[in-house]
C-alpha cells in the first residue's frame, strides 16, 4: 500500500541520523514492539557498510524532495497495490515529494482480497482497469440507486455511468455489496474498463447532505492550498453525533483532524477556510449552514505520526476509513491533537 511506503519514508525523515549510524556499524538499534526473534533474524542479515551510510547521510542532509530516486538511482517505477480512495492521497503526496520524478503503477484492481481487473495502461496518471469476467462473479447496481434496485451484469454496463459493485468472489461465498463505486470509462473489445471513484459509507452527512469522500478531499486540498507553506499529510472526519455530549450544545457538524507538513498551528481564519470551501463546493451544505441546521466545522491539527498509530490500531490491510464510526478510534485521534 502507498500508506505503508508513506509511513516508511516518514520514519526515514524522522530518524535518518540513527539509521545511518546503524548501517555504518551493522547493528540494529532497539526498536519498541519488535519481537526478539524478528530482531535476531534481522541482525543476522546486517554487516557494517560505511560507504552506504555516508551516501545516506549526504542525501538526507540535502533534503527529502526526490529522496527515493537519489538513494536508489536505478529505481524506475513505484508499484502500489491500491491507487484510489484513501490511498490516492498518499500516492499524490509521495509523487510530489519523496518519490518526485518517478511514475506510479497500480497493476491490479482488488476488492476484499478478490482480484477483479488489470491495468493495461501503465503510462496513464489515473488508473483504469479492464474487468476480467472469469476472476470473480460481479454484478452492478446503477447509481444513483432506485427505490427497488436491480443488478445488471458485465454485458449490460453503459459507458459514462457509475455502478455500485456486488461481489461473489468464489463459488459458495456470500453475495454482498463491496462498498465500491465504479465509473465505466470505455470498453476493451467487449470487456468494460472501469475507474474506481469512491467508497460507499465514507460520505459525510449530518442532515442528509451527503458529501462524498473524494469531493470532500478535493475541498480540503483546496483549503490547504490557501495556507502558506502547508502540505496535507493525512486526515479523517467525524460526524458530531459520535462525540456525544462532548460536542456541546451546538448544531450537528463535522470535526476534521488533519496532519500537515510545514505548519504547526492554524489561525481561526485559516480553520474557517475549509468550511468556506465546503460551502462554495456544496450548495446544500451552504444552505444548511445559512439556516443554522449545521454548525461550523471544527478543524483540529494532530501531531506527526498520528495516522501511523491509527492504521496500527485498525489492524487491517484495507485502506483507512476517512469517516470514523468507532469511539475507540476517535479517542485515539483526539489524544494526538496539538492545535
């Protein structure tokens, strides 16, 4: 996952002097949480490499823009397992900074462990996937959903339309909605070519306004672009109902937790920019805000590494949710707020 590479490079940024020292001495420094058996196996693979340690120090001292290509000059492409939804944010962040100058390629489309499609166009910046009819049994629910929705099959899809995915991965398995929405971008011979556009269940809605994940992220990136020197690292949202009494007596609203690079505090004016962007991008949200039915968005800044801890707490290889629905995850994120 791009998130794992993102976390690894964040660790490099934070600890490169110690890492260079370990490489030079051929040792593994104490690592909290690392099982002793794994530590022993890793230590057996190490040998002192003063030349590589010197390269590491020199390149990291120059800064981290394009660091991956400088440390591994023969690297030609970054292959990622997922390139849409939550992972798209990490991929874009890597492409703009640490992996600058390197192409990204997502070869396969997987859902819940099932392999559904292959990307035949590695040179295109937005991944598209050819659905392979014999890899899993797929049905599709037209979007927007009708009162009594009926699924359609591969040969009934229309170019330009969006569909919710219904999946039966193997004979004998349960048939279920996969939580993915796909857009048909065309056909390769007679097989549909699709682009994953969003995940179901990741929309924000406190009054029925329904702001999808990918469109909220677009508004957030626009707001961050108005904060000089700031770069968005990660974010999650919470609907105020999850906070219970701690949200106060105000109207239902969104709480947004962001990790930034290049900015350690936000003024009230900067925080309001996100609410302003949402009102500009979503007329229904603006209407509810004007009437007072939805309260002002609350924006919180979290410390570095907060989202690595959140992914660890999730304990799942699946992409991270953008809207938290569990109290324990909310409490974890709240404990990392710095502003």
